[in-house]
């Protein structure tokens, strides 16, 4: 957590020294200070910060990829005369335990077109989702568990 603070402070210093106050300039400073902190990790000491940033980037890129694919699938289905929808409600067993893990997972599923998080069981062991395209229920469960849930747990644990 302290490296994140250092990263932000160095990015703010970069923004102040360059004299350009903008989001893009701050992001440039953030990336530059991240590289500096990464190169000085022997001096700074061991930290999970660098691993977590990579995992967060992986989750973000995976979400964007799934978002693009889901949008294309829904758009194709809307534009073609025959609909390939096979909607249904599926229970996904959860490995996520904390409120933050379950909330992030449910929101990522809901933000992806064609899927919607409906409810979490009272014992917090199942997440119920509605999916527009269910070709194979087990494949859908594996896709969510091995895709979104695994990456969410990597980032938040």
C-alpha cells in the first residue's frame, strides 16, 4: 500500500514539475514513477504491489476482451433474421467469500452484455445469473469461474 502512495505522490510531482495539469499527464507520471519504483525494488524491498498491478491489468484486459466479444455476439444476433438466443438462469458456485469479491464479480458479469447477475444465495455460496446464450451450462460456469472469478480473486486476495 505504501508503494501505491509513493506511486501517486511521484505522479503528482511529475504533474507539478511539467506544469501541465491533465489526466493524461498524470497517467504519464504514474507509469513513469511505476517504472522507477519497479527498477528500485531492491532498495524499496519486497512488495506484492508490482504483482497486483499486473493482475489488475490482466483483469482489465480480460474484461475488455469479453466485453467486445459479448457486444459482437449480441449485435450479430440482433442484425440477423434468426435469433440464436437460448436464455436461462444458472447457479454459479462461488469461491469468492468477501463482499468486495462477490460484488466485483457480480458487477463484471452484469456489465458484460448478454449476462446479468440476479442474486446471491443466503449462504453466499452461489451466484445466480441470467445469460442470453447458454449452449452448455457447464461451459458457462467454467468460463465465469476460470475467467472472471479467478482473476477477481487474484487481484483482491
